[in-house]
C-alpha cells in the first residue's frame, strides 16, 4: 500500500487524502452525526472538482467518522439564520439551487467511479449524497431514511429523482411519504445499497472496492457512466448509437490494447488510465 497524501481542506469538518489512486473524502462532524455544515459545503465542492480532474485519482470514496454517515442538513440550525430570514424568496431559491448543484450535481457528474461507505445512518441530504454515488456499501448497523416529511419538508438535493431512478416510482413515494427508518438488509433488498458487510469490516472492504476500481480502465469507466446516463433519457436505438460512438473511442486507448493482450496472455491487465 502506498503512502497517503493528506490534503488540507480548510476545515476540520471534512478530511481528505489520496491513497492508492483513491481520493478519500471523510465527513468529520461525529458530534453532529456529520450533518452538513457551511464549511463542509465550501470544501466539498473544491475536493470533488480536484479529484475529478486529478490524473492520479482513479476513484473517489466518500465515508464518515463516528457512528453515522450523514444526518443531512443541520436541523437544529434551520430557520435561525438572520440572513435567511432577511433574504427574498428569489434569493433563497437561487442559493439553494446553487448549493444542490455543488453538493449533489458535481458529484453525480464525476466521470470516475464513486463509492459511498456508510458506517451508520444516512438521512435526507446525507442519503442523497450516498445515492448520487455509483456504488454504496454499508455496515450492518446502518440505517437509511428520507426523513424530510418528519420535519414537514418535501425534499431537496435531487432525492426524488435519485430514488425514482433507483427503486421506481412506487417505492420512492413510499420512502418519501412514510420517512421510515430502513435497516441495511431491507435497503439492500430495495436496491438502495449494493453491499452490506459487518461493521468492523466496512473500512477495509470499502477501500478495497474503491482501490480495485481506481486501478481500472479510467476512460472506459467514464464512457460506461456516460452511456448509462444517456440511456436513462433515450430509446434503445439512440442508446445503441451513443454506445457505438463511445466504443470506437475506447478502442483507440492504450488500456483497451492492454486489456486484449492481458486476456490473450491470461493475466490481470495493468491499466494506465489512457
């Protein structure tokens, strides 16, 4: 295992490092169940952009300290800010839209594999962060909940879109309206989680998963994500045409040539990300 490169995020609320080509982002407000702070938001956007553009990062892993993944917005502080009270409806709407695009939109748009490792509860916007990742792995004790209805809110951060894409309209309505606490096994059965492991195994299992993706064919992965996003809004023939374009592009990469050689030689390919 290579030495980790620690990154100064500008806040103790969010930790970051690069290790074995994995860009690791750790939510670090355990005393507040990792609820999203303003400092987190500022550092988050910079980190996502940095890891997305860094050729030394092949995958991104998002996790948290303590016994929760992320409780979402800081409920205790809701409605208490004088700036929020004084702002116009239009300004509040513009600010929220910008925040959502930075928190969820930029993460979803990353063309590298993204993994969320949930050591515990993920609620509201915290759940949206996990759902915006490509793969979610959680500890057995993890709990998922939309939670918005419990505080008389309809949801934000793309939660309705993300849930509908993952579990379908009927289940999404159930999860949003009832705001029930879903244990890890049911969450896995519903398709909200990809894998569930013992609590003690989560850090190693999640990092090994992210590291395996980080060693993969970077350009092919970006094309795979592009194909999947395109398929969600196109018919079969449009999707096939889009896949054909990306396939031809990928065939020109050194990674494809290495993959073919490795297959013929019956060995593990050594991809270079180009």
